[in-house]
C-alpha cells in the first residue's frame, strides 16, 4: 500500500478514528492488525518473513535478559543476527553472488551450475531486519531491558508508517511509545499534516516529475549526449532526495498525527559543507545505525589512524552493499568511504557547521554536492558499464545537443525553486521566513492551501513506486 494511493487515503483516517475510539488496552491489537494489513497489501506470504523476524529477535532478547553468562549471551546474539541476516542474504544477495561466481568461473572456462532462486525481494526487508537486529544488540549491550510483551514488540517491528522504508527506529525511542496512552490533539494533527503535505510535494511534484526526465536519459544511455546526461545526473540528485525524504517525512507526519514521534531522517543534505556532514544529514537513521552497530564495534576512531580509516571505509562499503545487490551500489558506497577517508586524512570536515552563509561556505557546499552527485551516477545506473559510459560522455561530450521536455522542465523549475526557497531559508534564516509554521494563522493557512493546489495541479498521481522500496 503506497502513501500516494487512494486506498491509503481511506486506510489511514479509518485507522486513526478506530485507534482513538478504542480503549487503550486494546489499541496495540488493532494497530498490529492494521500494520499487517498494510504490509500484506503487497504480498501476503511475506508476512511470514516479518513474523519470523519478530519471533526470533524477541525470543533472543528475552533469553538475553535471563542470563549473565557471557557465552550464552553471545550465542543468543549470534543466533539472532545470523537468522535475520541469513534471510536477508537469501532474498537479496543469493542470486547476485551466484551469478557473480558463475561469470567469474566461466571466464576461466570452469563450470558452475547452481541455479538461481525464483523469488522476489520482499518490500522493506532491509529496513525491518535492521530495526529488529538493532533491538537484540541493544538488549545484549544492556542499553534496554527486553520487551516481555511479544505483541508490543511486534508493533515496534511492524508499525506501518515506517515499516517499509524507515526511518529505521531505535528500540529506546519507539518501543516505549506503544505502552503510552496516546491522545488525539490538534497540535499533533496540525504538525503532522504539514509534514505530510510537504512530503507529498517532495514525492509527487518534485521527485516523480524529475523521474520522467531522469528515466528517459538513464534508460537510453547510448541515445543521449554528455549535456543530457549531466543534466539528468543533476536532476537525479533531487529526484532521489524528494522521493526518499518525501516518504520519510510522510511517515513521520502520519505518526505524528497519531501522537507517535519518529526520528528525523533528513536535514537539508545538499547544504552540507563536507561529505562527513552530508552523512549527518542524509538518511540519518541508517548512517547512525551503521555508526553505532558497525563502526564503533570495529573500534571507531579509538585505534590507530590506519585502523580508523579502514573502519570508516568498511562502514561505507557495507552501506553500499546494504543498498542493493549490484556492483553499482558497492562502488557508490566505496566512493563515499574514499571521500570520508580523504577528508579525515586531510583534516577536513571536522568543523561544526554554522548556519551562516559566506563565500567559503558556498564553495564547500558546491564541492560537496558535485562529489555526491558523481557518486549518484553509479547509484542510478543499471551497471558499471553504463555508469562509466555516462561519466565519459559528460566529460568528453559536454556541449552536445540537449534532450528537452519542456513540460517537465517547467514543473522542475517551479518545484526546485520552491524547494530551494524553503530549504535555504530553513538553513540560514530559520525564524525569518517561516510559512507553514508562521505565527500568523492567515499566512499558515494560505501557505498550506497554496502548497496543496500546487500538489494537485503539478503532481504525478499514477506513480507506483518509491525508489527505496527496492532496498
């Protein structure tokens, strides 16, 4: 069930109404049923996988709390990690590794006849698997007590707003909220609605319109010159931002309307002044997950410089693998790992960002964006060959005839100007140009009405995907 679908526009108000009409002690049952219905709307059989993830991590967490024996605790944690990442491996990486081995051995005239598995990647499996495993690690570290009520824990894993594409929540933040008696308030409804409204703008106006041009270029690499690919690569940076940040904001807003608080997942990433700060602004729930559960356990920056550089690079390399079973994602992750290591070695990216606009800040923003955008080419291309072909054409054929779609260009210009104005003012003048949160009621209402009109007039309402659903 997509957020931008008619069925969700019926589903969500119904869930909110029934949820708040029910006595508190019954709400978790209804919300769990609603979350399963939301997820099973894609493929009912995959509810078995998420149920296995719930049962295995809850059981291991329960057993971890029952013993202080070091060996047993490590055994329970290992079982939880292997069971859940094992399923993730089978569905997401088995065929990729099998085909890679086949191609490698074929090059040396050797046979490999292990068949691929005829399976589809379950929606959201990378997100809910990481969230569930994170819970087990938290219990193992004794950061939290295990949740004894399996139904409440199941709600933590399946909570429908953030189930399929995050934010990847922490047990310490979201899990206790399911025991609280939530109240329907005008303040939460208003705040959540404004998030949802801006999220829909990012998704169906900005991202989906840009996507039509980006797809036309990236899906026909050989038919376009360097100028077109340069523009398409530039626009893809905003397409993926609008798509993923839009989904995250809708999820956070929908939760807020139900009086649940989810973590911020994006914070104006293209105003970052270094790659290091970019990752403190982009997909924050994932970057902090890797920091807390991979980078720090590897030793973080507590070891030698060489070990610190290795830990940083490996963390981003694994992040690339998390994003998809393709060498393009691996290179994307490796590039960011290389960027971070170089920044660290040169002593760059250490300074705390200040929300003051200056020439130096502007230069750093531009350089950071160019590096990020270059890496996005590998992220979007279907193969390394195509990614290299696009980069080659950009640098050798720039100035060639531009592929133009004037209707998309018009909408892109309008939507990107709106995005630029809002994020520029939020970044550098946060209290002077607030519109959706303006103190004046008439300004707030007019701003929301205008944004709603823009969504209705310029939005793409037949898009059936969010980019990050494939991960």
